[in-house]
């Protein structure tokens, strides 16, 4: 690698101050540090002399790794749902993957290209290093989009989210809202027809759908009972869905259902959660409390029981819609979540509560987790404020253990 | 009080010195470094090049604390006065005599020490040059002789990387140490807290000397920073605004005891030579401020490839292998490899060597947690915004929200700094957090900026 090192380092002089390409220094630096961890050493005084082997790049790569089960399953499921809807049977796993890849890979490429483009342009003009945070956002964005989304909308949403969600606040680490969710929220408000309704969640391709087919997601089916006096229980609707067994609890948990690309499978999200919790990168407190909060709200609704959606057994909320995906990959975003440990419990619990609340009371767009997390992003600093205030008060009241 | 700390981490660094003395070094040059004393702003030299001095003769003082002298650790001739930018005083270099001549100070019988007058004790300590061993909390600066501390804390357990065992550093010095404790009791109306290791083999004579009146013994166990005196203060007698306590290193305490028993400033100390780049990690008997060149002679180091640190890897400062001198408060030299090579795809390639307290893709050091490692000076990454939360607190066994304190410092918010506990911290307490920080921020420097702001306020 000495050879490559020489070539790359020989280019440095062009990007240094006074060099021809000096204004692109930070773009060059980002590529250089991608190839080589720099030779920087610790300061000679006033600081530690040795440093831990972990850095931000490796941390972000670990987060991306935790999303890979969701990604691979999601790619396969795009193909699987497509063949289910068109009624073609006996299709091999590889073929389903191939269909999925054709849909999902362009989305990933467009998200990364648009987002990193904005990041590089800002790094060059604002003269700061390119942060690694977008490596995660760029993977999350395609995973929370329906497979039928037009690519230009992916690009536009990504650019909007990075610009307005992050760069105007000062860049990575300063943002208030989760970038990937902001991209999705942007599309929801700007182009609702492409990201809501019953027809966007399954990629159909060239074929024709079978008789009786309905693209309604489990969440949409449940929401359809709200305001309908003659509605039958949601579980009966699930049983009578166009394809027998499609909305069984087992299928819902595995994620063999239509929905956004990466968020249908609770199982895959839990595998991701294991990686995040095992490495200590994601907060288990947040993940656990989101699930707990949604269960509690589900129970409360069971007791009120005004409509059939309220009467849905609470654990169904865990496996329909994007709750699991949001709890594991979005709510745990350390920048936009609460930063105090007690705050994380409250933050996660409120997200769970709000998710179920929004699902039941906003049937026009029943996916509650997106709005719940964005809302709690706003409140996370407030939660921290109260936690810190009580911390300060406690500190003032301390007395010597030994006098 | 017994304290068992859970939070923290012992860095498994290679190169610890076996507990046996490998010779004496008391020749060549030694120096008193003005930079070792944070309170010094306007130093006034009282010697010039060519003057002869005795051990204990004043060399310079700070105009803010005119009583407190900084004195020569050895007798000899002042051969050089080194200055830095803007003629800032750096160090006064002394060429040592073969036989040490001591300036004589009053001496006392051990049993009389408890009856000494406080003003007299302070006067002798200030004149002898031993006063600067007393460090004040908050802020970690030299104690002000005009103040009266609420308590004095001595930590006789060091948990920092490759730290020496105080029972070996103070071997055979029980009487001096005990005399030192008696002197401390004259300085405060409150108690003297002595914290020692909870492991019986590492307690030495400490439990016996702590039987003095108003000396309270504490046993602590746990990973670093369990031995830091700041952590003990936090758990034993937390300080809020307006409180003042003093701290003292056991080796300084021993010198103080000896001063009052013998009437001499005896700067002799045991020094450990440690670290992955040390050919023979060992102990030497030498004196404060000894020339680094002398003590690392046996270690066969290449000055280009090795960093010589006076102190430990977390809080020490690098010194020149040729022209540097041992720091006033230090009794350890650490030799580290300079890792100043770029590492191809170092952020993703798997590694069993790279030590990390974190878990991540390809970091396998956790499979072999007890293996001693050669860790060099590489940053292993670039400085980034604060992203991870709740990580530093795992390495700081105190009820302090460090992330918010650091942010308050960066925002220069005085009220927040105070409310979040800046009075309780100095650099060494958060050094481990800095080591583990994924964002590669220089937390110690940030904290010192905050402390300096509070002091100036």
C-alpha cells in the first residue's frame, strides 16, 4: 500500500493553501481519509498520549451493518410481494432478489449521491471536514420509502432533509430532526399521493394483479375500521385478507407484507437491535421504552374501546407498520434523541405512546412512528432540560458522607 | 469509608516496571520547571547563572504568592536559565555537586509535630519549596497559604496506566510519612482523608499511620480512575461553590515529613521507567527534576521514534529526550512509540491489536482483554462533532453530566459550568473519557479552558 500512499499524498500539495485546488481541500481530505486513517498523533501536552482504536467512521459502519439484515430482507420482500400480487408462483429466491435489487439499488444510489453531494458542497464552502453521519442517513432513507417511489422524489427529499434538516443547523451533531425521517416527512407533505394510500406499497412491475388483490397494508386495514359503526374486529379483517394467511401474526412478525422497503420485518429490526445494543452504539433504553410505550397506549385504548382499532391487541402494534424499524434505527439516533440517561427512558416511552395515539386518531395517514419521532425530536431537549435541572438541584443538596 | 468503583477502565499497556531498584542517579543536571506550577504568572528570579545554591535555596517565586519559594532540589551551580517565547521563564538548570549540601530548616522531634503553630508550619513549608505540593480544589492550582481548607485529601493509590505502587515508592519511609500526616493536621481545622487500596497486599504501612487523631482512612477498589483523589473527594466530601479542600501526593507528603524531622529539603524520589518502548522497565532512585537524558540512557531509545513522557500516558507531558527534565509532581517516565504513519483503510479493516473499550465492526481486542498492548501515539481517527451520548459517563465514577459540562464550557456559560460541577473536576479526572472518546475531542484542554475562565471570573 506504500505505492498508493505515495500517489495519494503526492496530490496533497495541490489542495494545500496556495495550491491550485485549495478550495477543494476538504473534498480531497474526505477521500484521502477514506483510504487512509491519517498519521495524526496526540498532542505532546495537555491531552492524553494514547487514543482508543474506535473512530466515528467505524462507528457509523457498525450502524450500517446493523441495517443490513433489514436491507437484504427488504430487497427480497419487494420481489416477493410483487409476485404475490401478480399471482405468479414457484419463483426462486434469486429471482425475487433480482427484482428487488432493480428497485432498491437505484434508490440507495440516488440517496447517497444526492446527500453526499450536498455534504461535499457544504464542506467545501463552509470549510469543514465531511462528517460520516450521512453514511447512515443515506442508507435509512431508501429503507423508509415505498418501493414505488419515483427516484427524483428520493433525490429531492434527501437534498431537502440534508439542507434544511442538518446543514442550516450547523451540520452533523447539531441537527434537531432525524434526517432520514425528515426526508420521508417532506415527501408525505409535498407529494402525499406517492407515499400514502393503498397502491404504493407493492412494486407491481409489468404484470397484472390477481383478482381480489388489495395493496392495503395491515395498518391501513386497521385504520379503515375507525369511524365505521358496523366494523368487524381488526383481527377478523386480517383473517379475511385477499391472500389467506398474509396478515397472520407470524407473517407480520417476519415481515412478509407490503410496506416501505426495509421496515416490514420486526424480526430483522430485532436482529439490528441486537447489533446496536451489543455494540453499545444504540441505546437499549430507548428501544425498550418505545416498545413499552406503544404497548401501554395499546392497553389503554383496549380499555376505552371506542372503535375496533382501539380494541386491537396491543402487541399487534409492534409488528404492523414501521414501529420496530423506527424504534431501533430512528429513535436511537444519538444526536436527535435525549442525551441524558433518564431522558432516554422518557423520550422513548413518549414515542411509543404517541405512535399508537397517532395511528388510531389519524386514519388519513396511520403511520404514527414517523410523526411521533419527529415530534419527540423537538421535545428531547426539553426533557433533557428537566432532567438536568433536577440533577443540579440534587448536586446542591449533597452532604458530606464523612465529615 | 470503603468505596468500590464500578465505572472506569484499566488500560492494558505494556511495559510495567518490576518492583526493584536498579541503581541511583544523582549526577549531571537537574532543573526546576516553572511550567509545572500552574499558578505562576509573573515569576521573579532570585538567582542568576553562575550562582551556587544549596538543596532548598530559593530560585524564583511568583509575585502573586511572594511567600512561596521554588527551591533547588540539589546543591550545585546554576548553569542555565531557559526562557521561551516572550521571555517566559521555563526552567532553571542546576549542575549538581557530588555531595549534596542542604540548607538547614528547623527540625523537630516526631511527637512535637502535633503541637506546632500553624503559621510556623506554613512559613517553613513556603520557605523550603515544598508548599507547591499542596494543590487546591477547585481548579487544581497551588494552594493559597492564606486560606483555610475544609479538609485535606491524600490518595495513596494510583490506578493510572503503568502506575507505581506507593508502598514501593515509600518503602522504608513510614516515619517521614507519618510526620507528614501530623503536619497536614496542623493545616486544616477539618480532617485529613487518606485513601488507600482495598487490596491488603497493596496497603503497606498506611493502615498503621492512619491511626492518628483526625486522620480518616478510606479503602477504594475498582478500575481507573478509582485512585484519583478528585473521585474520592466527590464521594467523601463533595465540594460546592465556596468550599475549598487541598490535596497532596504521598511522595510530596513524605518530603514534607522529612523536612520537619531532619530540617532538610530532601528531593530524593524513586522513579519508574515504564512503557512499551522501554527496553528495561525499571525503578531508579533519583531526585526531583532530574535530567531525562540521564534516566533513559539505559533504554536504547531512538528519539525520533519514541515519545518520552514525564508522568503517565493520560496526564503527563512529553519532554525532550536530550534536554528535558522530570516534572516536579512526577515519579514516572513513560516511553511510547510515535505512530505517525497513515493506516490503509484503518477505519474498517479488522484488527486484533487495536485496543478499544468500544465494540464495533472489526474491533476484536475485547476477545483478549488482559493482553498487554503496545499502544502508540496515533489518534486513530479525526476530530468530529459530539455524536455519541452516555459514553463518557461510563468512565467517570462521579455524578456529573460531563457532556453538558463540556458544552457549557464551550458556550462560556459560567452559571451552567458552576451548577454542573466544574469545581469538582480537573484534567486527570476526565483523562480516561478523553482516551475513549470516539469524537477524538481534546476534553482535558477544554476543561482547563473552563477552569481558567472560572478562575478569572
